[in-house]
């Protein structure tokens, strides 16, 4: 699983629905990069993500995640994706704990140091 250059590779993916078609999209996300989807409603963001995780079947094209085929290696892809998600959630939890500690220890000292009253301290935060 470590011998891959791109975390995500989508080549010529097409998915047809009544009234909508994700038409021949291709892109790569290099290993170690972060990518976000932005676009108007109906642009295909959710369909692309559902296709990546094989929640929905694509009509044509190829998808690989972490160097693995998204259908043939579906269980391993989903396990690896879940690990990434849990790792991100852990970082969010860690940032929240750091902020809570900072807010409990540093903000009251700042209020005292700058002679702020608790009633007007929130104006400076």
C-alpha cells in the first residue's frame, strides 16, 4: 500500500442519473496533500465522494485510493479512509483540548494583566 504517488486517482469517471451526469472527470491528489471540493449545488461533489467510497457505482472510468482499486480493494480502502478520518478527528480533539487549557490558564491572566473586567474582556477576545 505504500508504493503509490497519488492518494487519489480518478480517471475518466462518468456517472449518469436521470437529469444529471458526472461526465468524464479526471484528477489526482498527490500523497500528503489536502484537497477540498467547492462548487455550486448539483456540480457533482457528493456523487464524486460517494463514487470514491463505492457507495454508488460508476458507469465508466477508474478510481484508485492509496494505490488500491476502489472496488477490488474496497474493504481495505474503507479501513484506510476511516483511519484518516479518525486521525483528523483526533487532531481536532487535541486542538480543542489545547484551546480549553489556554482559555482556562491564559485568558484569566490576561484579564488581570491588562486590568480588564470580566464584563468587557469578551470585547478583546
